């Protein structure tokens, strides 16, 4: 009976350590995903800016602003 209790305590301790590692990996993954989202937002707004600049230069607004 005593051996079975020791074995169960050992298993519970090992599982607790594994759960702690998994939660740590989850937090690390969340931080990495947040960085990826920020990078994608930066790329998106850079693209919007490039398209906007192209549209403005195509319609001649830039040349009108140069005279002012």
C-alpha cells in the first residue's frame, strides 16, 4: 500500500511539472503570436501607404501640391 502511494505521489509531481512547462510554453507562444500580429499590421499599413501614394501621384495631386 505504501509503495502505491509513493508511486502516485511521484506521478502527481511529475504531472504537475509537465503542466507547468506547458503553461510556460503557452505564454511564450502568445508573446510570439502578438509580435507576428504587430509585424503583419505594419506590413498592411505600409501597403496602404504605398497604394495611397501611388493613387495620389497618378491623379496629379502631387504636382498640384508642388505649386503651392
